[in-house]
C-alpha cells in the first residue's frame, strides 16, 4: 500500500490491471494529472472505474445540502457533470465503456444488460485472479456507493 499523492508513489508503468477512483477526483488539486498517471500505470486494456458526486441533477442542491452538508463547506475543489467527467477521462487517454448518471451506481449486472462488454473487458483480469474478482466488483460496487453518483467505466486502449 502507498498512502499519499499517487504521482509521488513512482509505480512502474503498465503495472496494474484495474484502478478504482471512488469519490476522490473532486477533492484533488489536479484531477487530470492523476488520471494521466493512472493511464501510465495501467496495463493495456486495464480498467478504470470512476465515481463522482453528481451535483447537476435537478433538485440535487437541496438533497445534497441535507444529506451531505460537508459538500458545502469547501470540501470539494471541483464539481463534475457527466459531460465534464467524460471529457476529462477521454482527454486522459481512456476509452469510455459506460457512463451513467441516472442510478446511484452502475453495477456489473447493469453493464451486461446494457450490452457493454463488461465481462469481456474484465476477462483478462479473470485469467490471473479467477471469476472471484468480477463477483467481488459486482457485489461491492452495489454496496459501497450510494447517493446521486456519476459512474464511469473506461479502458486503457
């Protein structure tokens, strides 16, 4: 494990199979720089999962102020819409597999139903880790993330 700024970890390039960025980018001084570093350290066809608070849904301000008062106390440096999140990830070199802002979280099952090649995109991970990885991802993504969320799956081409 490394605790600190990702860019200071000096991980080797093409090292990781997947990266989860859960409600983090909006707190960073340079989210684009962090995404570029993630792109560098992911293997080819590596999977990136990003979740962000969705601040731009109708009526969301009142909901967020009530449920997450810290959001309005200078905790977030950036506020993303689905369009700005997609653009930032694409400009960092990733290919978007799925982006959704209508559900609290996009699970593996939802991706499979939508026709997005979730299983095939992660099949190369299963070779080394078995089907347990996909089962784990599906379970925890459905449990950990709640509230109005932008969820984005991408791949390093």
